[in-house]
C-alpha cells in the first residue's frame, strides 16, 4: 500500500497537526506515504477564482510528478483534494484547457493519476475491519459530529466521493472507533472557507451556525478532514463568544488525530496541543479495548 | 367460445386483447374492449387492480373520493364475463405479429386459492407478522397475508413471501426459526415447539446447548445484536414442560407400531440416532435403538455437564421420542453384543450413529503421566460419579468441551483451573457465552499457546511447558499451526485434561471391518447417507468427524428421509426437503438502516459464587415478558414466516403455502401497455432529507395520510411523533424539471395535486397553515385555474415562488427549517412541522426494465417512445400504449388515452369482433304469475364472521314460520359453489319462487345470488339480501343477544319484502349500428375514421365547405412534426373512405330518439336530410380568441401567435434587427376568461425557437405569468432559454403596457426586477388563447347536453367519463371539450370512437328493468321530473303527461323522490315494498 503523498501548504503551517497525525496513522496501519519531491502549491482559492488555466496547471504540475512515481496521489486537505480532482476533470473534459496546461507545464498531462483523500484510502484500501482490529483504544460512545464541509464531497460529479448531501465516510470511521457518530443536519454546511481572514464576520456567522447545530445534536466534539474547516471552527470559537455570547467549547479534531489516539499514538505526535479548544475531554474518554469486553 | 387454435389461416386474427397494467388506464381499456365484443386479459403485477388511483385520497378539482369513484369500475371489471384478470402476473414476452400474438405471462403464486377464498379475513387476523405496508408507502403496517387494500379487486388476500430467512437457511436442520418466533409472539408456545420438532426433536436440548449458527446469520445483528433465537427456543420448550408438569397438558399417548410395520435398527442413541428414530416412528416404522450405555442421549448425556443440560430435560425429550413407539435396547455394544450384519438381516434398514467416543491425543512428551486424562472421559466420570480431581488443573483446548471441562473441574473443587489453546481469543471455537462464563468463574485462559511438553516426576504430572503459537491456520485457512519454539512458559499443575477433539473408537468395528472407513476412521457414505452395505446407513460424527448437536440432528433428518425412500424403493434425488430451501435474495433482506436499536434480552444467570459450588443450571429461561419483547426484535426477513396460523384459521382450506408460480401462454390479437409509473425516489434529492428526517414525506404518503382508510385515518400528524402537523410546507418539482437527476420533463400533475392536498388538509384540520413552494403553477386543465384561484384566495394557503435549497431538521423538536430565497433574493429559513415533497412521475427502474424486455422503444427518460401525431402507437406494430407511461398526465387524460388505445385495437381486429366472447345462456324463466309466494331463506355463518356473534340457528328457527317461508336453512358459506348448487336444488325441490339470503352485503354478493336465480330459471329480481354481517355482526360484536334479535328482524323484514317482489324484464332495443360525427376538424375526422375503420357506417357533418378546421392554420408541432402533410392525408382518407359520408356546409336542425336509435335532421342550404344513427360524437371544436388589447388591429407590428406561425411558415416574418416581445395570457386567466388556454405557452416557445433558429441574434422576450410547458414540452422551454429567449414574469395586477408614440414600446413591472423594464419592440406577439364556438349553446339544447360557465361542453364525469355525456349514446371530443394539443385531440377523438363502439358493436341493447314509471293518472304535469333528471329520460307525451324513456333511464330514483304527486315509482324499489318491511318491523306483538 504505497502512495504519492501530497501534504499541501497547510501541512507546513496551520495544519501541521493534520500532517503529523496522518503520517503517524499511516505508519501504524502499514500505509507507505512517499512524499512527492518538489511538490508545489495547488493554487487553492486564489487560483480558481482568477484563472482557469492556472487553477488546472498548478495541481497538474503535482499530478505529473506523482505520475512519474507510478502511484496514486494521496491528500489530506479537502481544498487540495478538490483542486487536484478538478484539474483531472478539466484536462479530461476540456481539450482546450489541456492544451493550455501542456503549454504551461511544457509537457502533456492526461488526467489519469488517481487522486485519493486519505479517508478514502482508509475506507477502501485498508478497510474498516483491519482498522478495527488494529485499535488499542475505543472512543467508548463519545458523541462525534462528523463535519465534511464543502469541498470533500462536492461537486459530486468531480469528487465522486461519498453522498454529497449526507456523507458518511467519517461517520463509518468514528463508529469503527467505538464512537457514536451523530446524524446531524449540518454535515455539509459551509464554515466560511477562505473568507477566514478577509471576512471574519461571515466566518463567525457561518461557523457559529455549524457549531450551534453540533451542540444541539449533542456532540462532544466535531471531527473534520479539512484544515480550513478545522481552523474556522476551532479558532473562531473565541470570536463567536465575543460576538454572540455563545461559548461552544467544542474540540474540533482531525479524523486522523482521533484515529491516532485510538491506535495508541502519542498526543505529541498527533499534535493535539495545536488545537485551540482543548481536546482533553476527548482524550479522557478513551478506553482500552480489552476493558470493554 | 370459438376455438382458433386449429386454424392455420394466416389472415385470421384473434379477437382478444391483452392489457398490461391494472391501473385506471388498464381498467378503462379492458372495459371498452370487453363491452364491444373482445375477449380481454388484464394483467396486473400486484395482488389487486386499481393502481395509483386507488391510493389517492381525493381527486382534483372535483373533490371526489378517489376510491369511491374508481371502485365501481374495478368491480365492473371483475364481473365482466369477458375480462380475465390475472393478478401477480407479469408480461414476459410477446411473439408473433399484429393480429396474432403469442404472449407469455409469468404468474407468481398468491398462496390463496382464488376460487375457494371468500375474503372473510380470518387469516389476516391470526397472522402474527406485521410488515411495513407498501400500499401506505411505509406509513403503516400490514399483515403478511392480507388484502392489498380494503376495497381490493379481486377481493382476496395474498401472502408475501421472499424465500427463506437467513436463520432458517443457516440452520443445519433448517428449522423454521422465523415461524416459531412469530408463534411465540402470539403466545402459541405449544404450536411453536411443534414447529421446531418438525425439524428437530431436541428442542429443549438445543435451546440450551446449540451453537446457534442461526444467530450468526440473523439480519438483526446488523442493527444491534442478533435475536436470542436459542433462548427463545428454550423458552417455548420450557413452557411446554411447565404445562406438562402442571397438568395443563398431558404427554402424548404411547404408540405401538403396527405388527406389519417395516423394521429399522438404529445403533447409537445420540442426537442423530434419536432424530432418525423419531422421524421413522412418525412414518409408521417399528424402530429399535441399540445403545452401548445404560441410557439414551449419547454425548448429550455423557459429554455435556448438568449445569448446562440438566438430565431431566434430556429425559423429557427422549421420553417424547419413546412414546412414538420407539424401542430402546441398552447396554448393547456394536461389534461386541450385536453385529451390523445380524441387524441388517433382521431389519429392513440399519442406521449407524455411534458418534466419536475417543479423545484426540497430543503427541507430546509426558502424555502418559498419570494425571493426564481425556476431557470426554473426565466428563463421563463426573456423570458416573467416579471423577477424580486435583487442586490445580490445566485444560488443553479452546472449544466448548474444554470450557465444560474447566468449569466442571472448578465445581469438583479444583482451586486453580487454567486453560491453554492455540487460537487467539477471537479465534477460539467456544461460544462467546461460554468464554464469558469461564472468565467470570476465574479461569485463566492462555490464548495462542500450545503444549510443548508435559512435565512430571515418578509417573505423576507436576507441570506443563507451553510454546507460543504464531498462527493456527495456513493461507488456505486449514488447521496447520506454526510455533515459536523459543518462546515458552512453564506452569505447575497436578492434572492435565486434554480437550482437543474426538475420534472414532476402533473397537466398535470389531465385526464390521467390511464397512469402508477413511483415514480418520470415519465411515464413508454417499450423499444420501448410504454406506457401501446395502440398506446400512450412517450419519452424525461417525461420518463427518466432530460436529455439533444440530449438525447431528440434520444428519438424522436426511438419513431418515433416505431410509424411508430406500425401504419404499423410491428415487433418492427428487424433491428432497433440503433442496427447497431457497434463501431470500440479499437485495430483498430488510433494510437495517432505519431500525431503532433495542437491547437483546438477557436470560438471568446464577451468580458466580453460587454456581461454582454446584452443578445447578447456570442459565435460566427467559421470563415471558422478556421472551415476548425479544420476539419483537425479529425483522421477518422472509416476510411470511410460514408459521401456518393462517392455514389453521382458514375454514375453507383456501391457503396453500406450497403453491407454485406458472408460465401462461395466451393468443391475442393486440396488446395495450398501461404499466403506469413509479414515484421519483425522493431520497435522491438529499438536500431535502427524505428518509433521514422523519417529518419529510412524499405526496403519495400524504395522500395516504389524508385517506380515511389510510394508516392515520385522515389525521394529519407528524410521523416522528409530536401530534398534529399544523405548519405544512409543500415543495414542488422534486424529481421533475430537474436536469440534475435526469428528469428534465414536467410531471404535469403535481401542482394541482398539491393544491388539492392543501385544500383537503385545510378541511381536516383547523388552524392549518400551508405553504406551497413552486416554480410555476401549472393549472392547465379544464376548470383547474378556477380551483387554483380559489386556493389562492384562502388565507391559510400561501404560494411562495421559490425552489428551496435545503431542509434542516432541528434536533430536539424534529421541526424542519426550509431554506429558500425570496423574489428579492433575500434568504429565509422558515420552520414547519411537516414537509411534503411533490415527487414526480418516473417510469425508471422496474417499469422501464420490464417494458424494454418486450422490444418496445423508450424515450430518453424511460417513457414509451411515441410522437405527437401517433400518441398511442409504440414502436412495435399492434402494441399500443396509454396513460402515464406514455407521458406524465392526470386521470382524465389517462382514461381518454386508454379508450383511445382500445379503439386502435378495435380497428386492428375489427373483423374478429365477437369471435371469442362468451355469452351466458340461461334456462327459460319460470312464469310465477299465478303462484303464491314460496320463499326460501338461506342464513350464512360466513365462517365465524356472523356465527361468532349472531346465533344463526336461532335466526333460522325464528323465521321458519314466517308467512310465505317454505324452506329455511343455515350454511357455513352461502356463497360457496356447493351452497349455490344447493339453492338451485331447493328452488326445484320446493318450487321456491322468492329467495332471501341473510349474509354479508349486497354490494359484493347480490350479483352472484341473482345469477344463481337465473340459472335456476327464476327472474333475478325475485331475490332479496338481508345484510346481517356488515350491518349486524361486525358492528355489534360485544352484544351477541341483541345482534341475534336484530338479525332476526332484518331477515323478517326481507321476507316481508320478498313476498311482494315481482319479476322484472327490460326491453331489448334494436341498435342502428352507424355513427354520426358533428364537426369536420381534426377530432371529428379522426373519430369518423376510427369508427369507419371498425366497420361502422359514419356520417360526418361539417358546417363549412372545407374539412380541416383549426388544423388548416397550423404548420408544425413544437416537436417539429409536419402538420400540413398530416392534415392533407387525413382529409384525403376521410373523403375516400367507403364507410364515411361527408356532409359539408351542413348543420344540425333537430335531434330525436335515444341511444341506439337517434334520428338526426340535417340542413344543407335548402336541403333537409334525415340521418339515423346509434351514437353521436360531438367534435365541434373551438376557435382562436380575438382581442383589441395591446394595439392589436391598430398596429401592423402587433400580431397573434397564430398569425406569427403563418408568417414564419411562409417566411414572411423578419425581426428587422429589433426586439420581439411576446405577451402571454392576453384575455385569459382573468375574470372574463378564467380558464387557461393550455396551448399558448408552448406555442410561444415554438415560435420563439423558430425565430432564434432563423436569426440567433434576434432578441425574443416572453412576458408570462406561469410557463405551462407541461410534460415533455418542458424540454423545449429549456431549449428556448438556452437559445437565449428571455422569459420575464408579470403579475396579473400589473400587466405590460404598450405605446406606439415613438415606435412600439412595451413597459413592464416584473416582480423579479427591482425597476421597470422598457423594451422597444419591432414586433409584439399576443397569445390570445382559445374560446368556445358561439353555436355551442344551440347544439347543446338540441342534444340536451350541458355547457360549463366558459361555454365548453360538460362531460359525464370530469375524471372517469371524460368523453361521455351523461346522456347515453352521445360522446364528446376535441376542443369542444376544452383547449388541448393535437396529440391530445387525437387520443380523445379515438376515445370517443371507442366509447361509441361499445354501443354500435351490439345488435341489441338491453334496457335496464330497474327503471322509473309514471302513473299517468296521478301525474299533474308539473314537469318536475324533467328538471331533475340528469339523463333527460322523462318526456312530455301527447297527453301533456310525463313519461319515462326506459332506454334513457338509469334507475337512480331522483324523479321518484322529487315527484310531488307521488306519481313515479322506481321498479324494484317500490313504496309498497318498503312499507311492508316497516310494518313487519313495527308490528305490534313483534315476536322478537
């Protein structure tokens, strides 16, 4: 089980913890992540808002590198995932874009590299049964609101990953870990996304709606798989409190961090100290698998 | 009936038609065909006809109860001698050519005999299995055996079966687990145990020790935990033992085999031997069991400790077997005391089931030390009381025996008990419950360790060394352990017990060395259990190696069957039980996603401290409460559980669980497809959360909710709980007009259906607040817009023009927040209690798949491919289509198409009409004129339906002596064939001349009894039915005495009335078999051609000098079909048809006569022509509306759509580079013309597209109110938008304004734009709509048929008789009915022809006997009857008195009720008859 790993820019900064937890989980489950040498930015929101060719070329530059490695590409960031998938979709369906990309890259790219989210790899390649057997700790009924945001499952014709309206891949992982995944209605609501810094007011409003619903559904924490979702929901809780008086105090934890905890990986390696809202309540809930028998 | 089978003439066609689909379309087509001389096979996939219409609550805009209006049609179908209804049937293939098809039908079993069942419903009452009811779209439950719905036709239940549940297929003995669980649910414990014992005589035993593979297979396990099947089995068995012990029931009597019984010897009284013994004893064999030990049971007795299986339980079940006549011979060992050969000599067959007696050895050092014992020997020694025990014990093995050994050692006093096994904890073969018990009792289990050597000194064990086991199984999953020899650990122990398996005892075969064995010394047998020795069978562990109890039982079952077949010299292969167990297909297993979790019941266990000191049973049995709760967890995977409660309850023996499906081949001349549609699967629109949020339901679910016969009896509630739903949102276009889900078309009916639902809901609940979210309201049908306007004027129905983007369920209240954008683009979230999704019509999945198999071409959406000029014709000649499968449509259009398709089949098979129809002949009627009343009374028990409440014999006794009664009798089912024959017999024997039946209801059974009278030579009107079931026993179940008195009164009243019943005879009128069509437009021509092609002479009357009508001004359809050519060829065919006489420049002057015999006077210029005909079709058309609005007539640049079409066709239209503005609804949908002209939106789209095609840069604006491009026309609306046509909405209150001060300028205030729009127009095109012809009034007076307020003709019934007039023999089609498109007019014209053919195809018409008569002496000439009769039956005769034309009278009785002089009597419902009934009831000295 070997993949070309594309960490994305956030893995060096805001989502360092997602990166380290992903790598640790992969190691623990026997997944070989070979980081793509010389990977570059996927282009993210600025590219796709300004220039269609740029938005396809930047991811394509990374895809070409993975193609040379002869491996599927694996991503942890939902935004990177979306950009890479979209680049494939563009060159496969729009010959003109493919031609422009060829000019930019100096070589043709045929859109054939398979782009996988790390969650996809866990569910499809490792499979739930194997994960379950590897677990050392259980979430012991912890109530988890799985939050997918916009980019992990949409647009469905491009991503082709999970149900775009009521996805359940994170939920399946949480259930396997012994947690209770909540059926709540805001799984795919927007958190404010890239407006994090430019329009904090919007982010506060949208993230507050998501967190209010998660709390109403009885969540002990929110599991995410996207650095943007994580930072908006986690970092802005303070602003939400200031604006609305609502103190959600909900840990926003990467799915790889939760899985890492259950696999017995240390809190340091999982970067738990990077979370703004302390995940202590989650950690305390962990129970050794044997004790549950 | 004619027989065509032997006729080889290829020109010969078959006068029969197959109609596929029993919805309203199929029913209508079948009735029209059967009533005009064709044999019809009506094929329906489900168990009852009725289709979607039977599921609706009310219809729009009439507000009729859908069931009430459809039911009579269904009943008529069922009663028609020439319609054969085949339910549960699918059309499998069509071979052959038009006129001569061979069709194959796959008919699934109903499991209820259609000829015997009388629908008493007893089976439904006793059935324990309630499943989600598809008819109610999952909102309620139904029994597995039930009628599809209350009014189902045929009126019969059906059983839903899917195969066999996983628990049953996984059980080695295939015990009907689901069945006995359902019986336990009903507290039928003895029946449950009996059902278990059919497959397993060791019920109480397996209830304790079975390894229950059934539970592993249990679907419930995917929800929370498997059903506790083993414990339920034990519960039922223990209940039986308890009842025996308390004397509630007794043990069955001892049997002895008959002296001449065949003899079978069984060696070994273990589970397999016991099973064979029971089965063969049951089959009458003399069975002797030879057992080496002093008691029966084998390993059950010596291998299983008392705390798990008490001996008294074992003894009990062995005693039951013994009582069947089985002889046991104990202390008799094979090979020593007896030989197989000797046994074979003395018996007809021998069964060897000796099991495995020896423990497997380890082959490690030290195994011979004293203190090393075999587990089986140890357990046996405990039973014998000879067991030895040490302080510390080490058990080797990980199976159930090992754990039993360990637990027993503990009980014998061992201080320290440890276990070691090669397997990991998960891999250990022992049951989870036993592993758990071991841990609880403090036993240490070393998993993944194997013995390296046993240590000892002086021949005595003192320890054991273990080595790490790295893997137990190899890649092929075979047992092949590998070890890490370097990782070891040591333990001190005084005793080592080996429990690692068992093997056969070689000493057993001392004298049977000639029985072949394999290398493990297991006996070799063939697949039926026969050894190489003739007549010697073997089974169980001695054949298979180590096995479970249930596997041994299964082996015994198979062997018993084989032995029986062997002795009776029958074939071993065919029809063996084990080959009949077809599992439920995985896709049909119940969905586990939405099943609420419920904990599995836990049986109490002895506390650890109590159990380790004794051998008392650890586990207790369930309490009754727990057991019953546990049965509720069963998901009924196979639907029917085959518990056979229905079989026991059915007094008529109508139920047969072994019924099989069949393939039926039929010869037919034509096929009509009316398969209907499915609802769009709402869960596909995930944003609305259907299936996820409990209070989001579909429109069909809402219909069921509104229905009084539905699961909520008409109450509008929240399915999630929480009472009434007051705030309801309706979301339109779910799965319609939506390219995202591939359904670009409009479903045509949902707007009106929703408006109706809101209006009806408003009546069901005070304070209802309904909000309808829509894109356009498409109220394009006759009288629809008026209905819409009425709804809009309601204060509590809100129309919001917006497509919601998402629904969010509020977690605590389960309320729903609907998110939508207002016209001003502001977002809003509004909260509702209930959301109804208006799911569209979607033929996908099942319908599409089935039809495409037949070689019928489908369109891109999966509907039947047709075109606008041939709307009813499929790609396969001779196969026609009607209804929603052709294009989404509502009921009247569906009914119209059905009749239209029938006319196509009639045209194809015209010469073979009346070749295959049956006509019943009856004996001559007995003349009873001079006879005194001689009344026969038959009182029905209706099984227990009447008899359980009403004392039937008392009723018979009380009425015997009533005046006129010469015979009275009760019967179990008066409607059964035998009872009906008896009635006929008694009529002859006693010369009865009046019959009274006291039974169920005349609604369903009167025709049957009347028929019986006719068969016996009595006039059918000499019958009277007293309703003592529906109106007596069913409503007074708690007052049997009073109910009996009431029944007696009812019967006495009927007897009284019967005395005055008189034979009635109708007239038989000769029919003039020619037709007359009024109007030479497209509809008139099509209708005339259809009649002419069917062979009827037809007159076509046209007012102008030219045929063609409005068609002459049309050039193409929206879909670009060439209308000009079509028109020309139509005119040519009409003019050249030998059966058609065309009267041009002719008008009607006078119409006289009635159905079958009209006399029509025509006037052509000065000429008068009289035409006689049997039926009249009105096809007078309509005309384009004129206008003076928007400068029409003042400016040359302002034209109508019709004029634009002409200019476009003649290529004289040019935009001149400017804008074209089209204005819709000019003079329509306003107070003067409240109706919608239906055509204009599509016409505007058609012309706009034409303009854009010629000049893509042209600017075309369409100002509209609602775009009503329904059905597939929606795709052209989309095309127009894609082509750049700009559609701008306006409100009725602020219409566009036009000025030509500086060229044409149109201004508009649109609700969708913040500011006024001003467009300089080169052309302004007005959609002016359709208005009725002004001479409709005169013609309607002449024909005595009504017009509506708009001036269009009014049909007999808006929904179900769309082309009939209330007056018989006159039919309607085309624009005279209402505005509609060419394809719709074609269908309607053909429909009118088909309906007319039901009259013209007969030579004579039987006029009903039950008609009104005027007493001329009493008549005061007030003419009230003329005013009130809906059918125009009364006339004023020469004496100025009223007289009723029998041919027109429908027997409704309105005139009789209204006549102020009481001059009118309705035959058979005469005042005198009712007075006699009342007198009898109220008579002084009433004996009851």
